[in-house]
C-alpha cells in the first residue's frame, strides 16, 4: 500500500503546489475569504464534487459519494490568514498588504483540495462518503466551526481528521496525542469606574489607576492560591489603560487579559474568581466595575482510535513520529470533536536551509518547506484508506 499511495500522490504534486501558491498569494482575513472560497468552489465543481447546501458565509463543504456502502469520513482545512505584513522572500508572496498566511492555513487548504481532486479521479478507492470541509475563520472567535456544526455538517459523519503544519521542526515528522490537544481560551476586559477631577482635590475624586493596579496584582495570584497546582492553566494580565495627563484623575481604567486551561469547567471557575476579586477590591474603594468576557474555543479532545489510525499511517509511509505536547493555543476544531470522534495532528514542515532559519508561526518571515505538502497529502490519503 505504501508504494501505491506514494506513486498516486506524486501525480498530484504539481496540483498541490499550484493551489498552495495561489492561496498564499491571495491571503484573506477571517470571515472575509471571498476569493479563497470562490476558488475552492470552482475547483470542486470542476472535480464533479457537489457542494453541501445551507452552508453560511465563506466556508465550503464538498461531498463525494462513492456509491458504495461505507463510513462517512470528514477532513477539515481552515482557510483564513492573519493581519501580518509578509517578510518572507518567496515568489508567491501575499498580494494583500498587511495580510499573510503566517500560520500555514494555505497548506492545509491546498492539501485538502488536492485530496479532493485525487479522490474524485480515483473513486474506485473509496467507500461511503467523504466530506471536504474548507472552514472559514479559525483565527477569529467565535470561529467558523460553530456555524458549520449548526448547519449540520457533522450530522452523518463517523470520524473527522485535520492536520496542522509546523515550521519549527524538520519536514516529515508526525506528531499526535490523545486527550487534550489544545486549550480552552477566554479573554476579558475589566472596566473600573473612577471619578475624574483635579489631582489637587483627591477627596473629590476616585482614582481608578491604583484600584486597577491592585486588581491586576491580585489576579496574578489566582493560579497560585486558588487552583490545584496539578491543573495546567494560565491567567494573564496583558494591558492596563488609564489616564492622559499628569494633573487629571481619570474617570476609568481598563484592564485586559487572557485565560487558558485544559478543562472547560475550570474556565468558568477562573472567571468566577475574576468577578470576586474585582467586586471585593472595587467595593473597598467605593466604586464599581464592569467585566466583559468572551469564552472562545473549547478544549480540543483527540480520540484514541483516530490517533492510532494516524500513527498507523505514519508507520505505513515510513515517517518518524512523536507524541505532541498539549499546547496553550486555541483551535476551533474542538467544536467538531464535541460532536463526533476525530483528531487534529501535526505535520512538521520546517527546513531552515530553505527559509533562512527557523521562523515561528504568526511571524512575518514564516515559511514552510514545500516538500511537506506531499507528506501531508500522503498522510491524508493513508488515513482515509486505513479508516474504511
């Protein structure tokens, strides 16, 4: 099977490179992927793959029915880029000023589109149905996965797979894990109400700045004092805005920050602590506050069966693999996994000789080794064949 997969995928190497260069050079922000989605839909229609009806926005779902009884398997790619100016010296650099595929979603999309073309031309390999999910807006809460799940994309799916590229380790290394894969994400802004006035009349004012400093300092102690040290969590204070002039007491201070955890329930508990701290300190100073919070993506929870299939695919193809560490990044693939089994795994696509050093994700010099695209296409095809 290894030789068959590698020979078959090699026939689509030019296609996946063409798609990758197009998506990279036509980078578009979350929920605004109009050219990207139009290109995907046009290609799927050329391949004879019907589109799922009722899908909102710029997401696209192609459904390929083999006509043979079998499972319904889904593969997902995210299609959005980031508000970053490209600095990578590549011929196919982004044509959109200040927008770049600096997280590798272009590689995910190109590989999935190539897989769709390959499968449409080799339906004899298939059983059941395949859903090709090209999802908008992974980078922006609430993410595109929520709407797709609401639109019923997962209703008949038996298992779902996705990969995420990585620029920081050598090409061809496959990384998987079971259980928690990435964190639940929450953001907050605390608006502390003061009473403005002249600095020379403190008795007539309420200065929100020292109150905000007290709140920020106390928030930084929450994990040490209120959370089991065996639980991995993060509560950060990352911004504080207050005042404009040295002799004016401001009327408001705004604190901003981020919470991340591998337990969705712990997220609620941590926000309860934030409320208690703000309420207690502001009450002591005789003022009020308003908390604006947003709980983003839930914890990604990878399933054991699907993890084993990915590992089997790597072994079959002869690629080295490792256990991936759980990461504090957020990923809205979690919404699919709340409905059906699946996994998101990592394919390393780093080559410092081709990219003038190692450059991390969300960096203007981010660059992938194009040889990794063929690895990813081989992996997705092998995963499919081992799953049916």
